[in-house]
C-alpha cells in the first residue's frame, strides 16, 4: 500500500504547510514524487467506463517516481471540486485527471482558475483554445470506429439479421456508437436492423438486464451496449445464448461463448505520455485525441464464435482505419425517419465537429431519440 | 410475433422475473407489520442479502449456500432492528432508515471485491419447454425462488387464519392491551416477526444477485425494499394480495423496455415511474379519511 | 412522645410553602435537562465511534489514523472546514424538510423529490427573465423553487390530512415520481439543445449566479440554511403556531378536541418543509450548476433525514449535526485515498452513528440524576 510509511508527524507537517501555504500545493508531503490524481464517477471495477480509466491509472502507478491518488464514486457536483482541491491542498497533487464527462463545466474550470499552477486534463472533447484556461485540457478517444468494427463482425455472425443495442441516454456520443454499429453491420448485409433501447441512466442493472432480455425476446441474436457497466448485459446475453460485442473494456471472461469482439479504451498510452511529459517538466498538450489509428482505442481479440470471413473483413477494414482518415458517415445517408442527414458527396471523419451534435438514428435503426 | 403479443409476453416475463424480490420483501414486511412493527430497513436487508448471496456463492461454489447466507444476514439485520425498537421510545421508522443505511453500507463495503467476478447462479426451471418461440420459453424460465415465494405467501395466509401462532401475532399487532391481557410475550413475538421478515427480505436480495439480473454491484436495488412497504399497504396486509401486488409491480417495471421494443419510446422515464404512480393511485382510491385502512394492525405506527 | 403536634404540622406546612423549599439542587434542573440533551447524544456518538473503531480494527486499519484523517479532512484546516460547511449547507435545508413535519408527528422522507423539482422550477423560471437585473432573476428563481417544493411535500401533507394516507410512504413514492418527471423534462421539453452530452436546461447565465460568501469559498446556501434554522426554531418554540403543531404531534385527538385546525396545520407544516427543500434545490442551481441537470439528484434529501433524526428535530441542533455529517462526508475522500478503504466506509460510520443515537432515545428520562428532584 502506498502510504504505509506515512507517519503522523508527516501528517501534521503537511497540515501546517498546507495551512500556511494556502493555495500552493503542499509539496513537503511528497517531496520528490510527482503526485497524479484520478477521479472516477463510479466504481473502479465496473467492467466498464471507469475500469478502463483505472486500468490506465494502474499503468501509471507502475511508473517510477509517481504517486497516484484515486478517488471513486465522486458525484458531478461540488463534490468533485472539493475532491480536486483536497488532492491539491492536502496531498500535493500537481496533475489531475477528472475522468467523467460532467466534471468539466463548471467544476473543473472553476478549480483550474483557482490553481493556475496545477494541470488538469479532462476526458471529453470540450477544451477550446482561448475559451478555457491554459492549465486545462482535454483528451478524447474516438471509439465510434470500434463500434463500426463490432458491427461488421456482428453482421457476419447474426443469423436473424437483427441486432440489439442497450444504450443509456440519447446523447451524441451514444448515438454515434449506435449508428456506427449499424452502418458496420449493413456493409455486410444492407437488410440488417438494430433495435435500440434507452435505459435512461448510465448505470441501472435491472433495466439493462430487462432491456437485454427484451431484445433477445425479439429474436435478436447479437447485442452491444453503451452503458457505464456492460457486465449485466453481457452476462444476460450469454445466458440467453445470444452473441455480444463488448464496449469500454474487455468482457470476454463474462461471456466465454458469445463474446465476439469489443471496442475498448486504451487510456494507458495517453496517461503514460502525459505523465512522462509532466515528469520531465515539459508543457502538456491541451488537446489530445485519437481513435484506433492513434492507439487510444483497441479492439478485443476475436472470440471463438467469429467465423473466418468476419475476421478477414474486419481486419481489412481495420487496416484501412489505421491508415487514418477513414469515414463512416458519408453521404448520401438517411436517418430512420427518411430525412437526409449527410448529403451526397460529403464525408465526415471521426474527428469532424459536425458529428458531435448528432441527434439522429440512421436508417436501419429501430427506435427513436425522444 | 405481432406487437401486442410481444408486449404481453414481455410483461408476463417481467412479471415473473422482477416480481420475486417484491414478493419476498412484501411477505416479510407483511409479517412484521402484522405484529405491529414497521421495518423500513428491509431495503438494507435486501442489499445485504444480495451481497452475501453472491459472495458466498462465489467463495463456496454453491448458490444454495449463498441463499442461506442471505437469509441469515437479513435475519441478523432484523434482529438489530427488532431489539432496538423493542426499547422504549425508539421511533421504528427512523430506526428502519438507520438499519437501511447501515445494511447498505456494510453490503457495499464488503461487496467491493465481488463486483468483478462471476458467481455460480441458482438454477431455473424451464417451464416453457412446450413452446417453440424462444421468447415464450425464456419468459417461462422461472426461478424456484418464485414458487418458494408463492408457497410462503400461501403458507403465511393460512398461518394467520388458522393457527394459534398466527392468531398470537395478529393480536400483538392489533392491540397491545389485549395481548397483555392474554399474557402474550409481546416483545418476543415482535422480535421474532421482525427477524423472520428481514430474513425473507434477504432472500429477495439473493434472488437479485443470483437469479435476475444475476450480478452484484452497487446499483442493484432501485428502492425495491422501500416500495415493498408501500406494497404491503396496497395489499391490505393480506399475504395473498401481496402476490398479486408483486406481480403487478413486476409487470409495471418491465413496461418501459418492452414498449421501446415495439417503438413507443417517447417519455420512457415516465413509464419507469409507472409502478410508483400505480401504488399512489391505488392508495388514494382505497383509503378514505375517518375510516382507517381495513386490515391495518392497530398497533402499527402508521396509525396516529 | 407527641408526633403530630400542631406546632410541628404548622412548621411543616410553613416549610413546604416557604421559598426555602426550593433547594439549590432543584434550581439546577433546567441546567441538568440541558446537560441531558447534550450528554446523551454525546455518549451515543462516542459509543458509535467505539463500535466503528472495532470494525476498523477487524479490518486491520488503525482507528487512530482514521479519526485523525476525519479530523483533518473535516475541520483540520481552513480548506477542510470550508469543505465541511459547503457540504452542510444544503443539508440544513433538507433536514428542516423532515424536522418541521416531525413536530406534528409526521415522518416525511420525500425531500429529495422537492429538491429536484425546486431546482427544475428555479432553472425554468429564470428563463423568461433573462436580461433583467440579476436580483429579479434570482427572486423569480427562488420563488419558483420554493413554491414547487412546497407544493410537492404539501401534496403529501394533503393526502395525509384529507385522505388519511400515510405520509412516509406517499412522500417516498412522490420522490420517485418527482425524479422521473425531472429526468423526463430535463432531457425532453426543457432540454437545452446546446447541452449535448450532458442534458441540462438552458443556463441561467453567469451574471445571475450567486457569488460565494465574502472571504470564503462557500456559497450563500449556508447563510440561507442558518437563517432558516433560526427562523423555524422561533416558529416552533416561540409562536402559537408552533405550539399548536407540537400539541397536534403529541396527541392528535386532543388537538382536535381543542378545536385546532389539524388538517390545515399538517398541510402547512409539510408545505413549509417542502419549501425548504425546494430552496436547497434552487440554490444548487443558482450557486453551483447554473442549470438543472441530473447531478441535482445527489441524495441531499436522504442525508437530511439522517440529520433531522440525529438532531431530534430541533432546528438549532440541526446545525451542529449537519456539520458532523458534512464533516464526515467531506473527509471521506481523504480517507478513501490514504487508508485505501472503499467510500462505503463513511456509509457504515453514518449508519452506526444513526443507530447509536436512535438507541440512545431510550435513555432520556431514565437516568435519575437528570430528573427533577421532588420536594416530597
């Protein structure tokens, strides 16, 4: 455990220093090490979003000269502001990673204004030069293409040509995933449909199980998810004997027979690069983003049920994606109400700003956003 | 399958699945309240039971041992509640909230290492083997706990009506004076009812973690324990009505996702609130002022 | 021997009636009663701390380290203390939502619903007034929030007064319904189209937000909370309205026999409590978020229940109790990081404290030393 040798004397010393120093970080407490703080909105071991970040943090922990602080289940209210301040004042953190989307505005921004010498990096793509302070920044992973590959594999495997998606809320990031999944499957067979069910919250195990069962009842034989903790849906799918594609982290262990592949975050490389730069004293980049091509996102190894044809096609598309500049949303593209959402001749790469205000479900998705 | 039957089967399935924890907690609460005590801590017993069941099943490999552990854990929590409420001047509603907090806290605390692993689950009985449709088959894939719950409800109803023990419980709950006149050990009967009731709530929790949704994490319960208290009022303290009420709630809970599958997705939050609205409406319709709720035990602190 | 002489009798009578009959010990009874109100909960807290220490020892963690960290994270320095104050601020108001109806013998636990609806109403009410001077906007928000909260809990009170429906269950169910309605509206009709990935209502604008109290990092919710606690203490203990409430709470039939308007009292008390909770919601919007979004449902209502019971529903006692619970929560993060224990530890501690204080209720009036000494 990291703080075994932490004597009471140091505790009092640190308190005195913090009280005297006011807003300056209490560097007496951890003199030589770089103190990095991670803040999660949910539990670290949710087999999902937070676990992906925690796995990255674990890599950072193994680096020398680093002390890692972690706090989980911090709500997106003043709580996170106080947590950040507490990490800075009482523990001497100089680099903070608040990982949940809702931490950015106003919470992280307010705290960043108060502590101009501390660096804050947020997971989400909101940092704008000139609008936000220089000691803040964003790192963002584009995982839509991962769902696209999921869709390709699902398209090959599905026998009923019906896919399912258990989603939390109809926000652009989620809609992008639903659409990418569907578009990927339809490159295999244009008659494939995806049924989406919104549970309304990021983590509601009973609703997610209910949704997964409802989808299976419909004759759907491959599902995927966008919720904070995919564990329940994956296990339910396995029990119903249908296939599943993972998200956030690798859920192969939960569904040994039915797991096809999955779109996982690969935060380790992102965190490592930030921390190394901080250790060397170099300025940290303010806006870092990438997808499969940049190593921010990776695909799970294929499960036993994936046929050779699926692997070949998925690998081929992946190779194209890795070259960069691949676009899934290209015209002409209609939504499931018949409107044209991407004009003919246009194509949006994954980093296109237009995709960040997506409010439609493409043709082939059964369900609505409202 | 056409839309109507899809939703109907989904509601049936939801009814059978989601209702079981409600069933157990409401029967347990029914027993406790018949004896004149209200136990809001059943939510804590539910969560604790879920955690203990999962953890024990994982550690020992036997889900049945997990079930037993859940019962014992719930009973222990009930013992604390019962013992303290038996002291004078302790408000049992507040105590129930305290037990709920404490039980939930302990469950989350010790349950941390069990969020990730997968524990062996309780087997189900495939009652739908006669059907070709996978939907029907999975809908009728019922857990033995469901039948246990129904059996317990029937047994409890019979006990209340036909046995001396049931009569004693009812007297203690209806009128402490009459009980004292008869020389019944009020404190002991109430304590026992609370302990058994809480143990049943723990069993309901075991269902959550070992049958459906068959996972342990901190968001497992969405207030089922507390809603079950409302269920008991709705059921007029009759264990048989508890069965119907639990089935109704289970169906209401399954309404949201199943409606989305047939394309009705506007306002899904409102559908998720359906069970609670249902209870409120039922309470409004069936309770009138002046006349206290028919069937309510006289000693319950709901009466003022 | 003459036992009952007329002289002795007269002397005895005179002794009983003379002022000297009030011995010095009896005059200290009010002091002893106050001491009882202080010592019993204190003992309960100490016992809870002791039980929790055993729990920690069982886990091979040092209780000394734990409490040192709690002290440090809650009160040890100015930053921590402000953290505690900040967390206590909304709890003062939500505790009042439980404490006020409790004087009538009602147990209302649906404050969470009033908080979110109050916040939503406040955020919505700001929108037509944007561009007007901030004072107007804030007034509109405050009014809307207070009325929304009052209406919601008042509804539970009405159901109790007019239909006899138990307010504990109805307020709880209403809280769930409120949450569902809140989510529906925030993500549907009132959703700000620019709030893409975190559905919220339209922002009220930085100019309309409440600034922190001067010299501190704490928002005005603290001031509102303290004023509300003081005001309601006066209301309950020093006005005839408050007295009527206590009488009704003591024995509802006697109150009715006396002609007290019991139904009206119930509804008003619930509405006042709901108004406090609604105010807490509006302040969260106006001082922290700037709009209404899902983070508003942060459990303030439920923590308020705990504090109200800890304070035995006395508005003055709510303040130190809110500080205690706020402090424990504030130090939770530090404890989590340093001792490597899950955050549920704080839940367990709160549960034990709650249990201990509720159990200690039974000791009031049982210990001889605190009781009035009779002249006979």
